[in-house]
C-alpha cells in the first residue's frame, strides 16, 4: 500500500507564477518569502521588479539598499529592515495543464 497519492492540479491552481525569494538576514539566518501571481500580474510590473532585483541587487550586502518592494515581496527581517543579501530567486510557471516550468529571467 502506498503512503501517498498524486492528484492532478485543479484548474484554479493552474496558470500562475510562483516566486520564492531567499535572503540572508543576519549572517546565516535566512528568511524566505513565496508569493503567487496571475499571468497578468506577473507580466506587468512584477517581472520588471524581479529582473531589477536579480541583476542590480543580487550581490552580497546589496539588498539592504534595494528601493524595490512595491510589487514583489522582498524578505524583511522585522528588526532593522530588509535582509542584506539575496541568496536565491526562484520563479516557476504552472501552465493551464498543471505542468511546471522554470522561469529564467533575462536582463541585466
């Protein structure tokens, strides 16, 4: 007997982008934010902010100077503001059939 089963995603769980941002808050303390966006939302201002985040604030200790965050959810440490270093940025797209696609941001 199997310990789990897989179910096909329901239609309302398809056709969206999932953005996960991991940032260093304090020398090895990591904070993660994950948000989902409709295709319309993502293709508006979201993708532009993500590209700017990745290519302008992706180096060590640049995140604390980042003015972004109007549209995306940048990790916040709750003490003194944003985390200081972007550790990873992952974007996937779940299509209308439930297939997951890696999204590779272009720009710089």
